[in-house]
C-alpha cells in the first residue's frame, strides 16, 4: 500500500520532534523512503524528506540513496530536478565518490534545466571533497557510456578553472594530472584537445618542469617515432592537433626540437601530397605556419644540416625563376609565375630561425651553382615584392579607423605585413656573408613592441615588418639594367590570421591506443 501525503507529514513530524532520539524511529524513516512509490506529490515530498534525515540512519544509507536515485530517474522532470538538487546532501564520507559517480551519469540528460541542476550539484560537492568528486568523474570518463564520458570531460574543461585555490589544492591538481594521463591512453581528437586544456591550466604545471611534462604528453600522442602517412587524414589531423596543443608550451627553456625535426624529416618532403582532414583547410599553409611558429624555440638539432637542406629545398620550390625574355627584351605576361607570399613568409622565417644555428650553411654547405640559382630566385622575388609593397601602401594611404576594418582593407593590411616580413628577411640573406640578425613578427601574430632601439623609419614605412633594427643596405643590383620589369602576379591568403582549424567529429585511427583509438562503449547505467 502506497504511503499518503498525510503519512509522510506525520512521519516527518515524528522525526523532526525526536531530536537526539532520531535513531529510535527507524520505522518512520522507512515510511518516508516508501514515499518514492507514491504519486507525484508524495515523490516530491520524499525527495526533500529523505536527505534531511539521511545521516541519522546509517543502516538505511544504501536504501536511502537508492530511493533518491529512483526519483532522479522519474518520468516527471520536476521530480527529477528536485531529487538531483538534494543529492549533494548524501555526499558525506565514503558516499562522496558514489554521489559524484551518479551525478556524472546524470549529465547525459537532454533537459537543459536538469543538466544545469546536475552541474550545480557537482560543483557543490566539489567544494566538500574535490578529490572524491574527481574520483567519480574520472571513473565515468574511463568506464562510462560515450555521451557520459564526453560531457564529463567537457565539465572538467569548463569548470575546474573556475574553482578557487583552496579547493584545487596542489594534491588535487596532481591527482587530476595523474588521472588525465590514464584517460589520454585512449582518446578521440576532440577529447585530447579538451583534456590538454584541463591540464595546461593546472597551477602545479606552470613551471618549466611542468610544461616539459605537458610537452612529453603531447609528443606521446603525436607518435613522432612513426613516419607520417601523408595520404591518411587521421594521421595528418593527429599531427596538426598535437602540434597546436604543444605550441603554447614552447619557450626558450622548453624546446620544440622534436616537432621541428619531425616536420623537416617527414612533413616537408610530403607537403604537396598531404591529405587535409577538413575540405576547406589549406593544409600546406597550415603546416608551414605551425613550423614557422615552432622554429624560434628549436634547441640543438642532431641533423641540423640535413634538415636545413630540406627546408632550403622547399623554400626554393616556392621561389620561382624569372620568366624567359622574348626578343624585344620584355617579359611575356602570359608566363609570369605566381608569387606565393604566405607560403614564402613561413618558409623564409623558419629557414632564418634555423639558419642562425648554422650561419655558414649558404656559404659552405650549398654548392656554387645552387647558390647562384637561389640568389637569382631571391632577387626576382624581391623585385616583385617591392612592387606589391608600393601598391599596398598606396592603397592604404590615408585610411584609418573604420576604413581599415573593411574586409578588403583587412586583407591588404595583412598582405603588407607579409610582404614587409619577407622583405626584411631577404635583405638579411643578401648580406655577404648572410646575416640572421633581423627580427620580424609573423603576419598572423600580435606585434611585439621592441625593447630597445627605435625603428629607423616612421611606423608607416615599416608597417607590419616587425621590429627590425638592421640598418638599410644597398639596393639589390639588377640582373639586367636594360630589362623592362613587369611585376609578377602574387598570392597571399585572404584568411591569414590565427589558426581557425579545429578537429571535429573525432576521427579514429588504428593504433589501438591513444589518439582516435577509442571504440564505442555501451555499458548502460552502473549506479
């Protein structure tokens, strides 16, 4: 026989009046537990009354929690919300793990209000026992259904950073790192990105040693011991994702050497055959931008000369020879090559950075014929560059404020940064011997303010060129002073800026572990 509203209130009164003699009224509490089998009104009252006296009847703890869980799964959403709201009151002592595990499973709800209620309940028990709560969350991440795992990881990625230091203590953060490493043994691409966001924000890992540990995590996921299959979009995607996660971790003390080496040995030789994981992504430019961003943080490289040679060879590919002249001494307009400024900026910057480590490369390591060919290409590119720079400056002259914010002018501003950067780097290489002293800010990166010497020319003259403090060198000599120069057509990316590519959809590979290796789980609820 179902318990009525009147009986629930009567038994509640007995317990409320009993005070220190509560434990003598086990039958009254059992009657309240039976309220979960009543109608909607009885269930709502039971959801409130059960947790109120829970701590006074340890022998009925399992029955009480199970009764509350029945209400958390009720068909009536208002009853579910009420039951979920009260769940944190069960989170005492050894029950904290179980309650956290239950709440994590309840994240799979599709009702927004209920989902928010679960989030709020999880946050409240975090403040009671962060490590116990994390135990429940990670238990479901490692063993739960895919939807529960996905939402639990997103919960960690969005909520942990909002918790104060007295909750996220050193011990708790170390526990997060330890458990996250277990999860990373079997992840999808999206999960990897979210989990790296979690551990990268941990205060305990903000030291040089901590960042090095994070880089080691990424290196393991990137699988840099294996050759790259350029035709496999999953393999390319994995490398892109891992490199992008590692980039913010690199510094003068945390080196990018293994990634730069891998790009030189396995990626650049296959650049033209890389299969993009996303149709609209310019995969070649994306890869070259990543290499350029990593190159300043490259440490001592075992095969520096060989890798510089690979980079040099790829740079030459993107720097065309001048077109053959026709009989009247002019160039044939139909044969003008494309100048791919965005690609050349990345390659030239990377070559300039690694060249600092072997400054005699162009002097002693490249044969005379090859060097002559390179200088002809460099000179031709520089002439086309000067024409573009003049055209862009004229187009932007006098424009300020909103006028520079139009899509067309934004592209021109970025194009001017690209061409100025290339101009500065080319001038360095035309020194005898080549110089590697100039500094530029990559066109898609925020401009760094120079620390010391002021620029020689006004800022408008050096717009987007970075902070070069090199003195002006003699203009480049013309290959043929009688030649009438026709500027070649150029190419720069209209979408240059911060990386916009994000892994979507969880590509899966076949290594059996790590990136994209997870199979589908279907275990059902395990309350």
